[in-house]
C-alpha cells in the first residue's frame, strides 16, 4: 500500500513562553518538526500532510519542501480533530502514519517497525514500557494479549494504573478504516475535544486486531512542552550521536560535552576533547585530534591533523598532518595543504596555504595564494580590500615575509623572495629578491613627551 504521513504541528506551546510556535524550537540547531519531516521522508511516502495552526506564517518561512501538503487546523480541538482536517486527502488504499511535530527523536527504523508490524492489520500502535508510567495512557489488553483500548491516567482503576505499557500517540492505520473512525469521533467529554485515542476503542469494538511495536529507547517518543523538556531532548539526541561517533572509532573525552548540529563523519583513532561543536557537514580523517572549545562547521580535516583549542573552522579544507590554532580562524574558502600550519590569532579567508607553509601567529590572509614551505611572519596582513573591490596576493614557494608587513593587493611575491620586517609592499617582488619598504629611522635627542594638562 501507498504510505501517507500525517504530522500534527498545530500546537501553540504555551508552556514554552515564546512567540515561536512550539514545533519550531530547535534540537541540534534544527526545528523539532524538521526532524520529524526528515524521519517521514526517509520512509519514502507518497504524501506528507503537515497540519499547522498557531504561527503558520513562521512555520512556512522556516520549513520548505515541495513534498509537503500544508493543512490548516484553524481551531485546536484535539488530536482527533487535527487528523480530521486531512480526511479529504486520505485515500482508501493508503496506509496512514500519524506523527507529532514535537517528538523529534523518532527514528525512521522505529517508524518502519510499526509499519511492518501493522502491514496485515487495519491499525497499529507504537507503545512503550516504562518503570514509572505516571501520566501516560495505559494500553489495555485482554486475556489473549490483544489490545482493547487506551485508558488515560485520570480514568484508570488501581489495577490499570499498575500497567506499564503506555501509549505514545503514534499510530498507523488503514486509510479507509481511519476515515470511518475519524468521522465517528465524539467530543462528549469535559474538554469538548476529539481524541485520536478513541479510534483504538472503536477498532477493538469492531473486532479489529491491533498491532503494536516498540521503540529502541523511550527518548524516541518523548515530546517537549517546555524548555526543560527541550533541554532533555537535546541531551538525549547528542548522546545518541556521541554513541554513533564512538562506535565509528572516535574517542570522546567526555560524551556529555559533545555537540553535533549536523552530520559528522569520523575516521579511526580520532580524539575529540570537551565542548567541541560540529555544525553542518563535517569530516574528520584518521588520527585527527580536536582540542577543547572548537567550533567546526562544513569542513574537512585530513588525517593526522591537530586542531588546537579555541579554534573556529568554517567552510574550510585542511589536509593531512596540519596544525591549526590555538585561537585560529579559518573562514569559508580557506585551504591548508599537507603539513601546513596556522597558529594563534591567524585568520584565513578564501586563501590557500601550500604544503609545509606556516603562518604561526597574528596574521590575516585574505584572497591569498601561498606556495610551498613559505613563512609568514607575525603581524603580517594581506590588504585585499580597497573599500570596493577584493584583490589577490600571491606568495611563491619558499618566500619569507618578515613580521609586521602589509602586502597591498594585487601584488605578487616571488619564489624564495624575502620581505623585510615592517614593510608595506605595493608592487611585485621578483624571485629571490629582498624587498624593504619602510621609512628611514630617525632618533631625536632631547625630545619631550607631552605633559598632562592641569585641571
């Protein structure tokens, strides 16, 4: 059967105390509902219905995709009412999977497990077993272990309160049957709401065998109604990623202080110290060491490279056996060839440092191409911007740039050329030449410093 995924994302989230719709609050720097959409897409459904309500304009501005069918729930009258909004879209020959936009840790594997369990049934529930089921609706089974319904905590008897199998709200249902059950829902209750859980009792009364499946861990089906729960989900998500990274061959000095807000691919014998943040797409080669307090975003780090503490790398490529930092910043377009080194307070943007070349400290390289085994002295800057246009600086193999030099682009420094310390270079320096461009020193005897004027 074709699969349709319905995602409930209409809640305001009052307890978040925020102007942002609840489902747009982030886990791993991605909206909760985006995690759910990504999970749904991994199942290759024929359609995804996103039911929205509060903050619809904000939701549409942050969540994109031509595969989403946006369906408004103008009034929030319960979970059953939410799913009723898509009755006209549901086809009789579809299998419908209902997910929740504030339950971001569900994996596609668990969702598929539920679909498989209910493949030959008209209804399936994702349930879980808890040592402390307080607050959850209990799954009621008969003597043959067939599901008969769900009883909420407040309505449960003492015997029912001892049941530790609980409802997660996630279900899979036959399209034709689901439409029938949704149309028969009643709001005859204290809250005057339509509950999706009432579908379960309807199905059982009709003799429908209800399938069930369970997640690998309870964190997969936990939602966030306040900031505290959101923080709990963040840590659970990060712990999941930390386990994956360690299984792939990395040592995490403290997994509780690991943060990945994208995807991280690691080689063997990688060491990652505390408080390192990975964003976007990051690849670490074999034997890479990342010291504390670094941020690495959309970057590739080659084998054997050491990223020292407090460095920031974004949109950069670092080859093998390089040294970066401490306190270095590699901006988009920065590239280090094998064995290159950048030290403390070095910034690179749209520049390449050739094999074995060094910029050990206090340097800015912008729009610069540096050859092999060149040395860039402390305090050197490439003046790449004239206020309107960016220009390129070229530094040849084996060149030596003395400390506190300014290279005014466009300019070329030849192979094995030397620039004397404190020079301002505005025109080409040929191969093996020495360029000294600074004012002649004058020493003035008897010069008096300015004196502070009296008040």
